[in-house]
C-alpha cells in the first residue's frame, strides 16, 4: 500500500537537509516511517520524542504516512517514545 501523500520529493532539498522534506497531510505534518540500523520499520508521529530528529530518505525505502493505521497496515510499528 502506497502512502496517501500527494508529494514529489525535491532532490536538492533532500541533499541540503539530510533527508526528504516532510509533506503535510490534511490532518497536519506527515508521520515519518524510518528504518533503523537493525532493519526495523518504525514510525514517528508529530510531537513524538524523535520526530524532529528523524530524517526520511525515500530512496532507502523509508516512507511518509498520513495516518497511524496506514503505517501499521503497511507493516510499520509505532515508536515507543
């Protein structure tokens, strides 16, 4: 299932910030789905402890989601912090 985010990443912005820019969903900033060093797929919600520090690289298989249910349906788990 592809994320329901109408967004085309800007390659230049990704190089400048260390990740792809975070798109907005109808409900606010997108949920960030990142893959950690162990290969675990973890999503971070706005306001979460690591949300601001997580950088998403779409080219590495990381994703943006608009809802938590979308993220869990795609096989990602919520960050415990």
